C-alpha cells in the first residue's frame, strides 16, 4: 500500500510541475496561444483551468502525503528488540587462569 501511495505522489508531483511550468504569471504561457475570440476555450478559460488544476493537484499531493505518513510500514518494538538481542550476542571467551602453586613448607 505504501509503495502504491509513493508512486501516486511521484505522478502527481510531475503533473503539478508541468502545470506550473505551463503557466505564465504575466498572462502568457499556454493561455497566450488561444487569443482568437472564436476559440471555444479562450485565454480566460485556459488560465482558469490551469489555476484550478494547480489547486487540485496541490490538494491531492497533500492528502497523499498524509496518507503515506499513516501507511508507513512500522515494526513493533518487541520484534526489533528480539532480533537485536539475538544478533548482537557473542560467545564469551574464557578468561585465562593463572597456575596454582602449592605452598612450600619451610623446614
């Protein structure tokens, strides 16, 4: 599920970047190509469409980001703790012993 949401986030991000790059803040961009008054989709309609598309894609991106945060795969602490304990245990090396000497009797 998480991977699917991440793929959707990437697709929406690319689409948002394309829509923003098509726009021009001075009224140019894609909207400048449709200046004929007989066009069905004129300058104002193109600018409105691009603005609405930008807002919708931004909202979808925020919602998908929140969904991805919720869907992040998590492991329980107990599982992680047990695997860390079993993998970090090492055999204890025996300590070297000193030779035991018998007490010498003085005669």
